C-alpha cells in the first residue's frame, strides 16, 4: 500500500490495525560508467515495494537524495549535508508520528546514509519527547540495508567473488537492470580499478577512484541476477520488518 497513492481516509483505516510504515531511502550519485545515478534510490524503492506487498505494510514515498558529498566531484550527483538530512528524516518521522505511526522501518540503498540516519533517529526521539507527543516513547526507528542482507551478500560472493567490490557493485547494477531492463548501460571497463579504502572529500575520492568504481566489476551484472537479488532481499527484509513490528 503506497502512501502517495492512498487517500487520508485509507491511511486512517490502516492505522486502526497497524502503526508500522516502511520508508525507502537511497541516494542520487554516480555509480561508475555503467551504473545509473539513481541506483541506490531505485533499489531501495523496488525492494520496499516488494516488502510492502508481502507483509501488507504502508510504504512511504522514497527519499531519493541522501548523504553523498564524497561523490559530488562527479557530474549528476546530488547530496544533502548530514545536518540537512537529519532535519529531513526528522520532519518525515514527526509528521507521521502526529498521524499515528510509531514503527519506522527504513529500507536503505546507500551505505553513506547509515551514520546520518542513526544520528537522525537519536535527535528525533528527543525532539518528539520535547514536543510531549502522546506515546512518543513508543516510537522506534530501524535501518535495514538491502545490500547487507545475509542471503544477498552470499549470492553476491558466489556470483562475483572479489569483483563485487564496494561501490558501483555488480549486485546493485544487476538489480537496476532487472527493474529497468530498457535502460541497461554498457561501456568499456578497465580491469585496473582501485580497491576500497578510506573515504575523505569529493576531490580525493575522484582522484583515487577516477571512474567511480571501488573494486567492482559491474560488467558481470545481468537482469537475471537482479531478479535473484530482489527475491532474496524481499524475503529477508519482510521477515525483518515483521520482527521489528512485533518487537521480537
């Protein structure tokens, strides 16, 4: 059930039997020569929709721009500052809490969002208590990274080994190929690609990873692989959502 395709009466009726909601969050950033700039948001949105269908949960509109400042030396990247993202996430949660939601399950597609999301949760808990919102102490937030699901990680290792890398990976590219087969990109990929390491500023990132990849070979991706990743992520995160919702 998609929030943006619902009426307020339908949301009110939903809240009579559930206070849980799924929030897809990703990023708008470069993903190497063959990866879509919207990869992280596309993956989070698709997996969230699948989980929502499986567990009959409300799914909020996707937060498509995240914390990707280290990618801004590449054209097309759009990023929020951590402080801005904390405010955005806090405003989303606060509005939904006022409506009656209490359990917020963020399905995340971008590793760079994790630290800021956790900071946003901490700030929002205190803010809600300061507002003296009824049942503010019952509000709980959780971040689940689809790409870190145990079953997804295992399949990526089995299919790609060390060539999975850590950015512009074949697993995430495969998932976008499954979702959008009409916009599969191809380009020459040098076998010489720097491995993962510490991330500093945007200029330094582009200097060390000139084509945007971090140890990955997205040329190995196929839409068929993407379907496998989608099914595994939806299954694992559906179980995770229900455990979170039920407090187990």
